[in-house]
C-alpha cells in the first residue's frame, strides 16, 4: 500500500514537472509574440518568414495573426496553471498522508 502511494506521488510529481516545462515554453512564446507586436508598431514594412523564404506581408494581417496567437497562448497558460494547481494540491495531500503514515 505504501509503495503504491509513493509511486503515485512520483508519477504526479513527474506530471507536475512536465506541466511546468510546458508553461515555461508557452511563457517564452507569449513574450516573443508580445515583443513582435511592439516592434510591428515601429515600422511600415513587415516581412514574414515562411520556410526558407522571407515574404513582404500586410502589416494589419500580421498584427491580427499575432494578436490571435497571443490570445491563444494566454488561454493555454491559464489552463496549464489550473492543471498545475490541481496537480500540486494532489501531490501535497499525498505527501501529508505519507508523512502521517510514516510517523505511525
């Protein structure tokens, strides 16, 4: 029974670790997107990289794309934060149970 709890706790901690890595990747992408949105305001000529090509693009179209991407990333981050919180709670509860059982 004890080893099952320990295994479950390890599994949950690994899941929590994976969520944190995902969250960091989304935060970095969100930061880059916000930076691109700021830079887009400073110029009239916008280029978009597609594969190995750099193509002149419409500023309003690219701005709209970036704003949509930003919204999507914010929603994903909120979802991950909720999952992280729930998983963290489960891990904490299992730790408490484990510590109580160890004291007995």
